[in-house]
C-alpha cells in the first residue's frame, strides 16, 4: 500500500499495538477522538466518526483504512454502540467509497460470536484438548449489544464490498494484552492476541489481495476455539506468540524457530 493509510481510534490500545509494530511501514493519517497528549510522529486530525464532515476530512487522500474507532466495552449501552460503532462505521464506508479507497480493515470482535460459548461448551472449549473451532463461516451469534454492533459492522462491509467492490477484511480480534496473556483467565488465554501479532495481522490485511473476508485475530495459542487457518491462507498471517509460552506474566518458552 503506497497511499496514506487512515487509522481511526489511533489513541487506543489496538492503535498503539499497530503503530508500535508497523508505524514505520506506512504513511499514516491518524484520527483521534480528542487531542493527543503528545505530538504524534504522523499526520493526524481530531474528529468523530459519527460526523460526516469529520470523516470526509479524515478520508481525504487515503488509499486504505484501518477502522478501530468505537466503543470497545462489551457492556456498552445501545445508544453508544448505535452512534459510535454502527453509525460511525457506516459513515466511514460511505466516505471510503466516495474517496475510492481500495481496502477497508475493520476491527470486529470475538463478541460478534460470543454466544457460541454456551454453558454446555464452557469451560472445556477454552482448553487445549478441546477441538471445537469457529472459522469465520458461521453466522454471527453475539452475546451482547456491543457484539451486535460488531456483527453489524461486518454486514456493512459485506454490503459495501458487494455494491462498490471495496476490499473488506473484518478481523474478529480476541483479547489484546501487552507483554503477556491475561492471567487466571482461560477464555482470555484462548483468544490472546499479542501486540506484535496484532501489528502483523493488520499489516497482512493491508498487503494481501482479497474481496471480502472474516478472519480471527488471535495469536497461535495452544488453547483456541477460533481457527486462524483463514487468516494464514488468505492474508499470509504467521503469528509468533502463544499464550502457552507463559506462566502468569513470565515467558517460559520461546516461539518455534
Ligand atoms: N482491545 C481488544 O482486545 C479488542 C478490541 N476490539 C476492537 O478494536 C477497536 C479498538 O479497541 P481498543 O483499542 O481496545 O479500544 P480503545 O478504547 O483503547 O480505543 C478506541 C478508540 O476509539 C476512539 N473513539 C471512540 N468513539 C469514537 C468516535 N465516535 N469517533 C472517533 N473516535 C472514537 C476512542 O477515543 C479510543 O481512542 C474497537 O473497535 C474494539 O471494539 C475488538 C476486540 C478486542
Ligand atoms: O471486543 C473486545 O473483546 C475483548 C475481550 O473480551 P473480554 O470479554 O474477555 O474482556 C475486550 O477486552 C475488549 O474490551 C473488547 O473491545
């Protein structure tokens, strides 16, 4: 991708992982919701994704979008996800097709499919011996309104891809934590996404050729109930980290050479 890449939600955790990992690889245009505390190393603007004017200004001159901005809380109320996540994402797509953007990478979530974690399946599905897998071909099955908003973001991508031919990659991000996997949290360990794997999967999504994709964004954890095969096959994703390589916050094994 030679053209500038718009990164919304640049001030958040996922934005930090991306910029720390692949900040030098692209000409970024960052969008913050409020003025950043420190002067960023990249071109930036401040705006709200639910404002047509702000989104239009953000999209000006970019060739690809990584859309992270939104309310990330699993318990977020409807008013918030309706405005920040659903309306914001629709405005982003509308502006992207008007600008002729090639690729749109959308931060979807494990919560788009959270209700597959039924009482009968858990906690066994979080464990290494269990072979239950979701692979991205299943219908969404959200367990909260935040998950509904993420599933809706995926469907908006389907529509804008089919109607306007924009390439769309929905990454159902698991649980991003810095340094080590969540401690004493089996579900979080099964869907851990390390910072470097987070940056890498987003780089893959910016570089690969595809039409419309839904992939899972987790590290190569021994415990897993999300398949990462589609991300490997279509995007060339090659994750380095594995929650099984940690004992609490301490790394006890190195990635395979
Ligand atoms: N951190 C994680 O483990 C996961 C994150 N995600 C998704 O990834 C995205 C980023 O998440 P995080 O970085 O963790 O959240 P975060 O809260 O750290 O960052 C989100 C950013 O979006 C901005 N924002 C919120 N509403 C906005 C609006 N209306 N206009 C412009 N900016 C707005 C916020 O100011 C914030 O800087 C979210 O869409 C979230 O749903 C999905 C799955 C897991
Ligand atoms: O989508 C998201 O998922 C992660 C993991 O979910 P959790 O229920 O195990 O915490 C969450 O931490 C993050 O805030 C959210 O945006």
